[in-house]
């Protein structure tokens, strides 16, 4: 009986270890640059700042592991405001410095359409993160529909 309990515990530990590299077994980042962008925009649409903190980051990993919680949440709420959207489409991508991939993205909110750039970067464990978004052209998205 004790052997069965030990085997069950080992199996649970192995499964938890395979779940991912983030806190609580949740993998951070995405498997490639485009998936990082798509996951980021989904978190914006879903208003999910916890999920956003897993896919927004730098070459050092997710933002939630580097920023104080209050600062992280303020920044995420601002990004969600500027990037609120009904839809978006990727218009192209190009290589950036240091292995980054830069995407030109058209973001649509009601009748408003703006093209902006998203910069993605590879971080630890070959995971990709949205490192930067040019929200300067998106300011009227934050003022209501």
C-alpha cells in the first residue's frame, strides 16, 4: 500500500513538472513569436491581466517575475485600455535586433482602425514574449467607443 502511495506521489510530481515553467506550473510565454502576439491580444480582449503577465516580458522572462505587482497591474491596465479591440490582423513581420520579431498589426475598435507595431523576443526555455507595443497611435482607443 505504501509503495502505491509513493508511486502516485511521484507520478503527480512528474506531471506537475511537465506542466510548464511559470509559477504554479503554468507555462509562460509562447512557443513562437506569432503565438506570443496572438496570446497577448487574447488576454487584452479577455481583460485577463494575470494571463497577460505571462506573455508580456523580455529576454529575461515574463513581466510578472520582474515587476512589483502594483506597477505590473497599472501598466497592464493601461495597455488593455489602449489595445481594446474588436479584431486585429497581422499585416507583416520583419526581423529586429537581437533576434526580435517585429509585427505590423492593424487593430480595429468599432469604426477606428490603427496600425501599430508589436515587438516580440525569445526568453528563457525558448519561450517568446511580447516585449513592446507602440501604443502612441492608439490613444483614442482608450477614450471610449
